[in-house]
């Protein structure tokens, strides 16, 4: 069943269009930056983008920062929202279940396909960005300092020490990919749960995005400080801490924990609802 | 083959299926009739484990459902509320995907089984066009092919001839009879009475969620005890059979209350020409209309007739949703 779901995902034109768009945006940004040599000043614009002019090998991380706020969650929510609701909407769900495919099996297969899509998306963005980055910006060793990071204070090169070797950058980028992958899985789990509730794929995807936007609003709202640590998007940007010297683990660990809880809770809810639901689509 | 005991399904306040005791025997061609919204589709969905019963039991092939669905369903081919397929893939690719789903489809024989199923439903020559370009009739045939792919012992078909032209309907009917002769039990729901009349050996009629009739078709169509006489000499025949003629329609008389042999004797003795003579049989249509009310797609004003008011009273209101999509 898992193989069937992967084949279905791979044979759907929409999957490839969304991946192409995801990879295309960072390339577009890289072309503009390399032509004009106008990187946003440190502390503004997507994280790490200001540092890429010195080394293209940091561009994968910058590219992830570019697609993370909107593009990636939208793509993941669409795929996850489509998983059960899409089958229900097209009328194929009843034939799958009457085949029979166990409901739990179907849900697991959909989840595996979703994880595969998230991984392929994130890795593909990183790989195309690495290719574009080294092509347009060269690949000399990077000098990373907190000043290169959107969130932290100015010119503190001495505090965190000097350069990262290519091997270190590779390891840290892998860490960032894993972190972002897990964050996206959190989005996917919410969309998958909604997908078991409604028969409209669009409704499920938009519902998940609405949840994210709510969370984004509350994160910046001082009055909502009490719920702040539990919001799904609270630690989304913590992956930039992989590029600090030394790595700042505190928020990364919390980010993993929060996403883990969201994934577990929403998958459990999706399973509980889907396994006992009357299929009337 | 299919036995249900007091099968009941309630959607919130609406009683969609009410205490149904279905009995489909091995080798039957069972026609399941009822107006729109009477609970046909809900019942079919319960048989397939898509909708869970509120109470009652289902036993298929001697095993309880939906508990043993993993053993029962692979032996069943189903068409529920119209065919459906992934529109961007070809018919063959769709059959391959649905066959690969679940456990039972062996990959080695898949290509052959797909070819056979397509051949059976008259789609042997289809190319790689995506299903979204198919006509309604082609989709219906593809749905039937999917149901036939694993050589099922039981076919559960919801409106199997929907969207087909008269020739297609004939083909499907012949196919189902052929499969039935080879040992496949056929359970089909329909509101095409002629369809059921020509194909089925037993019928069940459901109305407002209750099974109101379940009987061999031969028994249901049995003689009414009245005779039909066709004659060119209508006036003389009426005179001869004075008092016995129930109704005159054109050149046909409906005669009641004396046995057919006596009628025939009297007419001949009086020199009345008779061009056709035979017992009156109940038609399936009369029977079904007699035992069912209006379907849920007809909405009369509240309190317009006593029948629907009574139905609301026992919980099966006009808003019944057995056939909704």
C-alpha cells in the first residue's frame, strides 16, 4: 500500500509543479542578489542571506529560510490536506476501503508518502540552492558570525569565533534540513487530521494554513505570551541556531519537542477519527 | 451469502436503515429495489464496511462483518454509487493501482487479469487516454472491470447499468447472467424496474429504511386469479361475461371472479373470437409502487398527506439521507 501511495504521489503532476516552484524561488533570489551584489543588510530579510555573498555554500540554508515562511507550508498543507479528503472527493476512497485496504494501513501509507514528499522537497531545495549558490557566489570557506543572523546583535565576530569548514557546513545544513522537515511534518499532521474530517481537500489545506497563521499572529503578540512556548510556529526559525558557533541547542531542542507533540497528537486524532468514521463520500 | 439481522443505522435523528433482515442466498441474482433515499446505498455501504451499523448483525459468506472484513471483502467485487477513478491516469493504470492496493492482488498475474477484465466489459481496445476524457458509459464499464478483476464470488453492484445505452445494458445483463451461471452471486440495487425484472431471480424492496418485501420474483409475479382476454368482439364478450368484467381497455378485458377455464368455455360457446387469453400476472412495477411511498427527492408540504406525517412520527422523516453523495 505504501508503494501504491508513493506511485500515486509521483504520478500526480501537481507534486512536480509544487517542487519546481519551491526550488525556483531561491534560484530567482540568488540570480538577483548575484547580479546586483545587494544582499539585505544583516538583521533584515531572510536569515543568512546577507552572508551568502561571501560563500555560496551557505546558500542552501538561506534558500530554506526563503521558502520556509509561506511556500513550504503551503505545499505541505496542500499535499497532506489532499491525502484522505482528495480520495473522498474523487470517490476513490470507498473503492480503496472496499478493496479492502485497512483504514489504519491507508492512513499510515498516506503518512509515509507525506514524509517522503516533505523530505524530497526540503532536500531538493537544499541541493538546487547549493548548486546555484556555488555557481553564483563561489565556495570559499564561510565566515559565520551572529551578525549574519537575522535575529542577533551587531558585529560580534569575536564572540563566536571564525569560519566553518565545508564539512561543518554540510553537517549543520543536514541538521537544519532535519529540523525543518520535522516542523513541516507538524503542519502535515494538522492538515492530515483535517483531511480525515472533511471531504474537501481544499478545506483541509486552508484549515491547516489558518492554524499556522493564527499561530504566527499569536507568536508576535505580547498579550499571548502565556501560550507562546506551545505554538506550532514558535520555534520554526530556531534552525538558524545550527549556524551559530557553537550551536545553540536550547531552542532547537524545544522546537523538536513541540513539533513532536503536535505530530503525535494530531496523528492520533486523525487515526481515532478515521478508523471509526462512516464513509459516506 | 449475505445475512443481516435487525440491521439498523441511525444518522443523528434520521433512521436510514431500520431493522432489516436481508437474506441473499448462494447463486441468487438478487435485485434490491427502493425509492431514492430509502436506505439502499446506506445498506450497501454497511455490507462493505464503509458505514458502521448502529445495531444489528451482518454475516457474509458465513463470517461476521465488519470484524472479518479482511477475509470477506477480497472475495467481493463492488460498484458503489457510480464508478470513480483517478482522472489523470489511464484506465489500465487505474486498474493496476486499485489492484495493487490492499493485500490480495498478485503482481505476476496483474497484467493478464486487467486485460481479461477489460475484455469482459468491452473495453479491450482502450488506449492510454486519461480517464477524465472517458464518457459516462466507459467509466461505468471501467468500474465494472475493477469489480471483476479478482474473480469475486459475490458482486455487489449499485445501479450497474447507469449511463449505458440500450446495447450496453443488454451486454451487462448478459455478462451478469453468464457470471451468475459460473457461480457468482449477484446483488444489485436499482430503481430500473425493467432491469431487475429481466435479470433477477429474487427481489427485496426497501422503503423508508424498512425491508417491506423479500421474495422470489416468480412468486411475486404469480397470477392474480383474474384473466386477460383480448378479442375483436369486445361488446359481445362483455355481454357474454356480464358482471364478470372488471375493466375494458381497448380490445382487452380484465375478467375476475370465475376461473379462466370457465371464461374460455363460455366465450367459445357463444362464438366470440378470442385472439389472446391468459391469466393476469402482477407486474413488478405495480408491486413496488404498492408497497413503497414517495422517494425522498419528492418534498410535499407538511401535513399534506397522512402517510408522510406518520413517517415523521416514527423517526423516518422526509429528510432521510440514504442516497446522498
